């Protein structure tokens, strides 16, 4: 009897779950200012999480957390002969100047419904951050694990003469695609040139992802329009972007070639009202309508008999609608006229 009561007591007693938390910094051996690294916080339990864990608050010295979304990870481990389940939360953190990126020691209290609070002590974490040698412009310093440059130059003409005139437009779009950065770190690479007016268009940025949606970099497209104001020559200068290769710990130089355009005198009044873009695809604007016209002619030729029958049917319907058949024998006005005429004739006879 006592054994049965003990078993029932063990059944009705609430299960006491073990909880733990760990913190680590995921970073390479050498870290430079502006290089995003990751701080990971893992919540552990030997049962289940209720409620789901949230990012804890702790102090960061000489750095700040970024808002880049990173996916959570599910982990498992064995500790003290028991199986533990973990949820790993990661955030990017960045130091903007050299010094020491430091996470002071702190305590985090974990709570769960029906369980007593558990306080876990997290040790301090430190990471030295230093500028690379030969850093000349800290405000334009760009650390990345991989970087590529590409460009597209488009001409806008006021007439289809394939010649740039004063008043036409040259648009240059340069795309910087880099790994291990955030979009606002990419410096401006386009600028105004003499002999033209310039119009800066809004830059377009997007995140680069891989795997399960893990953010790994950014892409930024910068566009500038040049408006030549007089006849002559307009030269778009080469583009050079010096960046620090965080994988190989060395400077790299990305380049794009320039271009030269000959500008004719301004067109006569009225031609500047419409600008037409020219990207080398003007021939398709002539070929496609011609092909469409041939296809339409072939379809009409093979459908000529159904079209003719339909036209005749519509003609008959139209004719019947506007030329009704008169029904004179049913017209009441004519019967009355005949009756009046008969009465008049009979009176004359009498």
C-alpha cells in the first residue's frame, strides 16, 4: 500500500525541468572596425520551452547590435548523462572603431510556468579590434569577405538618330555586391563630372542570403544621370573601390572601366520633349511589329471563309432590322378608310 501511494505521489508531483544558457562570440582571429561578427545565445532545457526563449538584455562595450534578421537553430547535447535540447539565437554585432569589443559578465534569470526561477551567470567575452595597416580613409573603409563591381550605361535620346546631342541623357548604374557587410557601409562611387549637369537617383539595396535564408551580405546599386549641356566630349571616369579582404587579410582594388561619348549640338526646338532610351536593342523594335503583322495576316487568310460567312450573317440581320416586312392587311387605318368609302358610295346611289 505504501509503495502504491509513493508511485501516485511521484506521478502527481510537478516535473522539475533543468534550464541553462550559454553565450559565445563567433568571430575570426583578426577583426577590423566595421566587420560584422556574431554573438550567439543558446537556451538549454531537458524538457521543453514554455514560453519560447527571447533575446536577453546585456551590455555591449565599443560595439552595437545590428537589426539584421538571422534564423534560429535547434541544437542538442548530452550533459550529466541527460539529453538537452537547445535553441540558438544569433545577432550580428559590430565595432565602429579600434579597441576592445567587450561583453561584460552578467546574470540572466530564466523562468518557466510551474518552475522556480533559474539564474545563470554568463562570463565576460572580449575581442580586440584593430585598423589594418595603411588605412587612409576610415570613413570609406569597407571590410568584406568577397566583393564584385558591375555597371550598366544607358543612353536616352530625344530622337532615333543614335547620336547623343546636348540635352540628351547618359545614365550610369554601378552595382556593388559584397559578402560580410551591411548595405549602409558601401560608400558612394559615382560623382559629378565637368561639362554636364547631374541627377542622382535613389539607390537600391537588398540583402544577400544563402542556405536557409541566412543573411550573408548586401547589394547596392547607385545610379547617376549625366545631362550634357553643350557639344563636345563627355568622359565617364573609371571607378575604383579599395576594400579590405577579411578572408585573406589584405587590401584589394575593384575597378570598372570608363567610357567616352561624343556630344553633338542641341537639336531644334520640339525634339527634346521626349527622351528615348537606347541600349543597343533598337532593331527588335522594328522586327517584332513586322513578325506580328505577318502572323496576323496568315491568321486572317486561313480564317477568311468563317469571316465572310459571319459578315453575310450580320448583313442579313442588319437588313431585316432596318427594312421590316409590312403587314397591310392587319393595318386598322385601311379598314376604316374602306368602310367610309363604301358608305359614301351607297348614299350617292340612293
